[in-house]
């Protein structure tokens, strides 16, 4: 039977000061609601640069590691490309940008590394839903993430409207851990990356959370960033509009929260989904994404 357990870890691990990369009110909102939207964090030129890279990657999936390319259920349309920061220097530079990594280091109170990265693409008319879930439930059970000391950042590469399947969140749901009923099948990731059927919350618990906290669907222009806690309940509807939705999705984990053995299965998911081994801390970089290589830019 599913049950709610109290959260044992802080939400904001860093101590706010005047030189923090987010404002006091923003830190308080993230602590209270479990998410934060940074509007137009990247310039139009940087957005165009990222959009061009996304088009190139989507146009030539054969140039990528085959197992990292996930298609929509029942079609050949690309749903996600995983481990994208290791396959694209542009996305690697994005992941190291101080405007993202610096915020992650503050909120997590530690050096950070990329636990997971992917390019998400929800094509017009055919983009399928992502069902409600808490990332930490899967990362804990199937990957071996010990504590709630990770967060996700969705960098919008297309306009997210109320109609094209934007991210939906239940604010405040990150304050409790909802257990999921059922035994996780072996190699569950092969199914769950297309359509998740195990490790999802029961409808009664979901309804209770939604009635208690409500549901929000942050929308925004390309270049905006949605940051959300690892334990917040979230999902998205399918896209039946002609307007595609795309984002670069980066998961930052605290170095001191490196993965151990999975807590609910015998075999961990592959490394392209969850980075294992010795973490490589990110050195945040300053300067625009365009015009200079990462090696030419100063540490922030």
C-alpha cells in the first residue's frame, strides 16, 4: 500500500547571502514550492545557437550513440536523446554555464555534477505525455541515489504554452515522499523511457496531492529555465497542437550524493541514464554560450 513519508533532507542546502546567484525571495519560493522559473536567462543569440544544435542532433540520430536515442511509443519520432552533454560540446558548455551550475551549487550546497542529461522533444500532433512521477523515487530505487540532494533544470528551446504539453508540477509535493506500489521489473528502463507504468504514484494519492496543493504549468519563452526539486510530483500532457515543444534537460546532483547500489532492484540502470563512478565536479563558466569555446572562457 502506498504511503507518504516525511522528507528528511533540506530543500535549499545553501545559506543565502547577498552574493547568492538567486534572490532571497527566489530561494524562499524554491524551498516552499519546490520549483523556480528564471525568465529569459539566455539571450536571443544564445537561444538561436542552442536551437541550431538541437536541430542538428535531431536531424542525424545515426551520428549519436544508438542506445541514447529514445523514440515515441509506436512511432519513429524522437522523444529524448540521453547523455547529450557527452555527445554535444554545445550542451556540455550549457551544462557548465555559471547561470545554471552556479544556481545548482547554491541550492544543493555542494559541488555538482551531471547525473543525467537529455534533449526532450515533443513533436506537434504526435508528442506523447509524461505521466506523473517523482524523479527521486526512480533515482533512489533504480539508480541508488542516497538522498534528496539533486535538482533538474529544463532550458526551454521552444515556447512552452498552456496548450503544447508544458511541464506540470504540484507545488509543495516535494515535502513528502510518496512510495509506489509494485515490484520493478528487470531492465524496466527499456519500457519506462517510452511509457512509464511502474514506479508511478497511485491515483488516490495523486488526487489528494492535487486537491491539497493545486497544479501549476509554468510557461515561457525560449531561453527561460524551469528549475525543480528532485522529489516534486510532475508530468506533462501530450501535444496535439502543431507547435512542437523542446527543451534541454539537465539533472545536477551534489558530489556528496554520488550514487550507491540501487535501493530496490538488483541491477542499476545504464550509465547513459544515471552517471556512476567518481563524480566529475563542474567548474562553472562565465560568458556567452556563443563565440568562445569552453576552454577560452573564464571560470565564474
